[in-house]
């Protein structure tokens, strides 16, 4: 590792202590890669469209669910679908027709056929639900072809690709949203609304995680098993940061008055995937040639410009029940999820947690209050998926800015590569690029 | 900050990645401060004594409780007590006499009268229950006077003082225990016993904390309010690491086959004490001249030589219910406390936590099985305090080594100053001294 004096002294990072050493390269740059300064897309509204016409790239498990939910959202149309497996696009067409919409255009001629989808002129928004490595090229192609895009999570897996999304969004004046469904969860939006009402006092600390025993899925011979195990052979860090981090970023107003400044990250040893393979995979399987390098438990600590801290964790390799942690501590109290519980100074007589009963009615987020019943009926992780899509359609129909823009996409995704850099340097601090180019403090308030 | 090339390259830390930068000075040294190599006291047994004669320094809230519990432990005698407040020693004498023991020697003539206590020849063990800054001078005096000693937590607050305890224990051949009561908690010893039985599989990760809303106590004009607020004006880090860390260290066999190698630490902003003062302290109080520098939430990540990781947290300044986290994740399952719940692969049909019912009987620790009823009757944090003392008396009566020795005292306490060093350097890695001088891998098994 080649530490320049500039890095060692942390020059240009006035908020940090002297002696700060960054494991990442400083890639902050006020100009886009083309060398031309482009205007920010922060708060740039969508052009009004009604109905809203969607193309979907990726008709696997996630894309299929999104299709079904979009077909349930009023004024949403699905005019084009793409997948490398022709049967999946045929099934999608059948479901679209059955829902009473015209048969969509189909793109199923190999890896690059998505380029033909994004060039169509009957599309307002391209929804990208493909394996991680395809998110960026597909989003770039969509924006370059003049289409707004939304990518599944994480939006990107390298710092360079995060910048490409930002630069391309600014150059093309097209949005690149991060489709972070967990931001629309009932508990997450309730807590966001309570934060907005000042219930917790000033926020000090939060916890965000993806703790999900994926061992069986990772070793499957279909679905995510076809690709999602491979990053565990190449990367040691947090592979999937946004489900937990997006909601906590919204609580704290990240890119809306505060921003992530640096993180440190530490991985445990790798044991879980090897142990699962030993117990479940026949010895003649090619999987026995694989070597897993991603530590089972990756833990990162993030510092914000406002002095807040966030615990960010990833574990998909050990036996445990699901959790995103989803915790926020303010001066006056805290909320913890899994199970949801809360303590607010003065509200309880005992120094003990209580459930959400007394808060749920009063602080229910308007999206859940007005569309919760439809969301629960439509389904998709308890309704959050439907609400995310309903809200996206609303923003486009009414000409609003998206709830989560390309700066959020980059900021929430970049802990992936930053955690790798930190782990690789023995937990040294890794600095977040300021994707907003200094505008993180211009916009205030909460995202949704 | 002056980073030498040796520090930047992390020479001598073979387990760490190249490029590791340490925020601490490398104070590892194979020789004691006197320049002479002393033998390890690891596994050194106590000389058998029966009855066991105690002197207690510090008759405040903690020392008074310890006195009452010692008077309930069979074969324990309290022959001397010391405090700077004469009334407290008189009250102690009355309780000792009331319990049927001879009147103790009393030392109440100022700050330095403890030197006269430790010089007595009717003492086997000096129990030190004083404010943090007095732990080390009193333990050093006790050992130098030929007495085994036990200190309340943390044992020391600087790296240098941790080494002084180790060096003095080795030179004098007297033990310096850390009286970490939480190691004897019912849940902690249950989990320790389950770890020993392999229920969790190989351990990967743990969580340890002291999350305790102490605001009222810190601002009180008596008790801990007389001294415990002041470190918040001088130190930014984890002021109180051992209640959570001791039990987790025992689960992981720290200094018994594994050891702490380095940590990184991050503090949030300070808000809690200022907000409490604003709400509760009259504006003419001298407390308004104080400036608090300790971040409300301090979070550290510890890496062990075996590749395990530990989250270590401290928050005494925000509104929240009490927790020590007390979590351990193995390949096959995990335990979390507050409330206690567990998930072991194969034991449950649903991927959900269950309570401890099915495990408590089978894996109850022998100490609780045999003495739990007496412990609960005697009291002291649910019985853990009594059990700690009962077990200490047992070790001395039977000529066993102490459960927790000076290496544990130093290893569990040093995250205090190491977290300060890391926070001060912008979360750079800070290396643990190897207080065992390479013997951490010689002893195996669990502590208690």
C-alpha cells in the first residue's frame, strides 16, 4: 500500500482529526469525468407523465415480483420486458396481457439486448432488476438513451461506478434512483415520521444491517445461487449495505443537511460458507473448488459530518433469524427493530421498552395511512414493495423529484467498496466521496 | 501525530494486513519495567487459606455492598476497612461486629491511609472499591506489601498503568484480579457453559456494551456524582469497557487460546450531558463551567488473533433502558441478551428466536446450579456479586488460580485508553499490547 503524505495527513478533510489516514483514493472531484461541470440533479423534478410507462430489465424472482406489483399500481403500464431467458419474458407477457394491458415488447436475445429496450420511445422509466454486476451498465445505457432509471440494490459495487452513475445522471439530466424498498417499510416510515416530529430529540447514533441466513440460497443451482455466491470469492467487506443503511440515512437526513464522511470496517474470519458446503454439498461438486474470502460478519462504523455515527453490518453466512437492526438513538430515546420496541424519556414510567402501540396511530406515515391497505393486499415484503412503486408513479405523474436520487444511490452503495478498502488495509479509515459536490447541506428535511 | 515507519508498516504484527497503522505506541515488551524478566503469574495458584481474610478499601456504595456480601460468604472474614470518610468505616465496623466477626481495623485518616491497611499481616486479599483513579496505586501498594488484590472495574485507565499492574503482579508473585461481577451473571455463565459444549459451533462474533442512562447519577452531588462525571471532561472513548467485554472475552477464550489484537473506535458527538444539564441544573451551578468532550455513543470494533470480531459499546449519556448487549454468534447459532433469546440451527423449526427455557436446565453453570439459591438470597445484582465473592473464597481456600488474573484485568481494561487513542486519530487502528508476553496461547479452555 502506497500512502502519500496527502493521504496520511488527510488534507482537505477539515472535519477529521489530524493524523487521519484514508484507505481509499480521494476521488472527490468537482467535475464530471467528461471534464465538463454538469448541473446537479438534486431536486430535479420528473417531467409529468400519465400513465407512466415502464420497461423492466431482468425477469427473475425480483423482476417478476416488481412486474406483478406494477400491474397493480393505478396508471402504471409495462410496455417492455427483457431477460436472457426467453421463457421468462413470455411468462411476463402473458401476465401483462392477462392484466388487461397491451402485449409488451420483448427483448430476450442475449446479454446485450437490453440496449434495444432502452432505445424505445414508449418508455418513461427503466426498472433494472438484474445481478449486481449489470446494474451500472444498464443504468448508464438507460440514461444515455434518455430514460430515467431505477436500479435494485446495491446500485454499484465500486467507487468508480458510483461516480459514473452520478456523472451520467448529471450529464443526461436523467434520474438514476436506487429502488431501496426497505425505505418504505411500515416501521421505517413510522420512525422517519417520528424523527421528523422530534420524538427522539437530536439523533446521535443508528444501526443498519443485512443479517440474513442465505446459505441455502447461495448454494442453490438456480436463482441467486447462479451468481450471488461468487462475490464471496472475490470481496471481503459489506456486500449488501443498502437495506439497512437507506432507512437510517433517511432518519439522519443524509444528503439533506448531513453526509457520510468516513468509515472503518472489520471482517471476522470466514467459516459459514465452508461449513455449509461441508455439510450439504457432494464432494464431487465443482463448488468444492471455490475459495471464500468474505468474512462471515462484516461490521463498519460510519461517521457523519454532523457528528453522528452508524453501525453497519452484514452477515449472510451464519445460522440466525433475519434482521436489519434498524435502530436509532436520540438524546431523548431510541427505537430498535426485530422485534420493534421503543423507549422515549417521559413517556414510560419504567426504564423499559414498550411496543409501538401508542405511537403507531399518531405517527403513521401518510403513505401507509392512505395506501397501507392496498399495499398489504398487493404484497411484496409486507407491502413496502408496492408502496415504493406507487410512490414512484406518483412522483412521475405529479412531476415531483424522486424520493431517492443518484446521490443517495451512490452514497448508500459505496460502503460496499469502502468497507473492502478498509478491511484490506487492516481497518484503516476510508473516506466517502462527496457525490453531491458540496450540495449535501443545501437541501433540508427528510426524503419521503 | 508522529507516525514512525515502524508503526505504519505494523512490523511485528504478522496477523495484520500490510499497511496497518496503529494509533497507539507499541508498548509490548518482554521485560518488566524494572528491566528484569519476571515469571508469568498465569495459572499461579493462591496459597491455601481458611478462613480467608479480607481488607476492603473504599466503603462507598460498591464497597458497602461487597462488605455485606462477604459477611454472607462462608469462611470469609473482613479484618480491615478503609475510607476517607470516617463515618463510613464506623458503619462498616458495626455491620461486621453485628455479623459476629471481631471488630476490624479501621483506616480513615485521609487519602493515603490505605498504605497502612495493606501493610497489616492479618490480610489475605485486599478488595479495592474506590474511584477509578485510585485502583492502580492501591493495587500496586497491596501487591508490594505482599497481598493479593482485586480491583473494581476498570482496573486501569491508561496503557502504562495496565503494564504496571502486570509487571508488579509478576515481580511480587501476588495476584491482581479484576472483580468483574458480570462474568458471574446467570445468563453469562449459562452461555459460557453452552459455548464450552459447542452449542453455537465455532464462535465468529460477539457484542459487549455498557448502555446505562447515568445522567442523574453523574450530575448528583453525592456518590458517583462526586467523581464519575469528570472523565467526561477529559477523555473521549469507552470509559467503562469491562462489564460487557469480560463475559464475551470468556466466551471466546481470550488469553486462553485467543487474544485481542487491535481495535478501531468511533465516538458520536457529545449532546446528552449538555442537554441534561440544560434541563436540570440551575444556571448558577459551578457545573455550568464544565465542558464535556466524551461522545455520547462510543463504538469500538476489536479483532482477535483467531479472526473473531467484537463490537464494544459505551453510552451513559442518552435516554435508554439498560443493556450490556451480551451477544455471541457462532456458525450454528447465536445468543442475544436484553431480553435473552437464542437461535440454534436445527433446534427450532421456524427461523425465529426462542427463550432460554429448553437450555437453562441442561446447561446451567455449576456455580449457579449449586449456589444459585444462596446467591439470589444474598443479592447483589441478581446474585452475580455474591457468586463472584463465593468463588474467590473457594479459589483461595482450595489453592486454585483465580478465574480472572492480571492479564485479564489489563486486556479488558485497556480498550479504554486504546479507544481514546483511536478516536483521537480519526478512528485509526490501535494495537493491544500482549500483556501475556506470548503466553495467551499456552492456556486453553474457558475461565470459570
